[in-house]
C-alpha cells in the first residue's frame, strides 16, 4: 500500500459518503467474464418422494442429476452498473469487453439517467476505461458530450474490495450464474430475470467501511507512508543535526560508552543510532 493507493481509496470512500442526490447519482461500474457451458449428456430430472401405500413401502426422492462433463461453448462478458442509493442496476451481456462495448454501455447508462446533471461513476483501471475511448468510436461532439455526463473516480489497483459493484456481481453470480448456461442469449435472459427481481426488491449494499474507519484500521500504513518521506517529522523526533548541536556533551559520553562497554568497535551506523537515542532530552 503506497500513497497513490491511499489517495484513490480516500477519494472513493468520500464518494460513498455523499448524500443521495438524483442530480448526481453515484453509480459503480464493473465487468465480469462468463464462461458458457453446454450439457453433452441430458440431465436426469428430479424424482419426488413416494409415500407408503398399503404394503408398498415409502420411497425416497432423488434430486436432479447432471454429468460431471461439459462442453465449453465460448465466453461472454457481463457489464454491470449499480446505484447503491436506489438499489437499481443496469446489466448488459456483450460477447467481449472492448472499448466499443464500454462506450456503448455508457451511452445506455447516460440515457438511463436523463434528469442527472452529472453521473458520479466509480470504476476500476481497465485499459478500456479512459474517456479517450469515446473519441475512438464516436464523433468528436458526441464523445465530448458523453464524457461531460460523467464524473469519474477510479479505484486503486488491486482493490476490488473497495468496489461496491463487486458485491452486486457476487450476488448475481450466486443467484444466476451457478448453473450451466450454453448460449449468450440464454445468459442474457437469465440475467434479465435476475436483475428485474433485484431491482423490484431494491436490493442494495449497506457499506460500513467509512473514511474515518479506514484511517484508524490502516493507520500503520499511513504512518509508514509518512515515515518513508519524512522519517524524523513523522515520528515526532528532532533531527540528528539538532541533537548534535544541542547535546554535544551527552553525545560524547554516549559515544565513549559504546566503545568501552562493548569492548569492540561498532559499525558507524549502529553507534550513531545509539548515541542519537541516548542524547535525546
């Protein structure tokens, strides 16, 4: 964890703490690959349990069974935008996640918020996410207008745990993507049904990791970052030069004590460190 990580983390956490405002909705965007699997062997349907009839004993039921083998039938990509304030999400299923797909999805996302002055977009650092992509796939005027609709905030690298939409993608995967889906159209149909259900329920994320909690929990990283650049200032100690000037006699006695008591010459760095500690008032 470095200063760049902390700066982006605090920026994202500050965005999460903003009050809900329809003019500036906070929307989290992310992508997820999906593997399409076909069934080479038709699954066996479930068999319900049978109760006892006369002399015939009861028989247990049997769950649905499917073969452990599968046929890989390509991949697709899940693009998801999630608004925690309202519990609404927008999902699309393109075949790939190229810059053109990203540009097209953000056009649909901007159209979904016609009353918003600016959409506050939180996203990761994928190479297809800069606004330069708009100019690669749209006329300059449309690209400028689309870029102006968004206020973009980037999560730190290797910090998916800071991204609210990752929690939403995990919930969708558990509810919808746990089964074998052979085609992109079937995947889109399953996701549409799942998203409609979650939108109707206004399922959202109750974020607990605030900016204040981050500064307490990650305090050792903050101190390490400060100490790397300003070691004496960060530790609250005077500099070694100030100690040398104000404590010459104590420094001389401490230096002598190091050489006499140890019986051998120490390295200069160790001796200076010891003297520095002894000479502190």
